[in-house]
C-alpha cells in the first residue's frame, strides 16, 4: 500500500513538471487514442504490466485533455474499412521521409 502511494506521488510529480512544458497535443483525440492502444499493445510501459486505463489517464494528465470514452473510439478504429492504423502509418511515413532526407543531405 505504501509503495503504491509513493509511486502515485512520484507520477504526479512528473506530471506536474510536464505541465510547465509548452507541449500541447494538436492532432486529433482519435490519433492519440490510436497511439495509446499501440503503446499498450506493445507493452512499452512497466515491462508490459501497465493497464490501458493507467496509460490513458497519464496521457490525459500530461496533455491536459479529456479523452472521453476511449474504448468507444477504439471500437471505431477497429471498424475502419481501409486503413485501421492511419495515424501510426502516417507517423512511420514521416519518419522514413526524414531519415531518407537526412541521408540524402549527408551525401556529397
């Protein structure tokens, strides 16, 4: 119980520090929810032991926004006909382009 309380206080301290940042999520909430589900599915937090609700709440605090019924949004993402991971695919494409542009700039 004490460990849980200490962990909670440490998390709040991190969130408090991040709120002083000027970073604001400017993509859609659906894009953030897609990212949260991808991160959760990959098990990148707490060695895969963090639950989805904990991750969603953390992102809501960090970006100071309300995601609402993120489970419902995930249902809509699952129901997409064509590209189910359109935001993640766009991120990948942007990164690959940057890598390629940086590589091409480095060539003599």
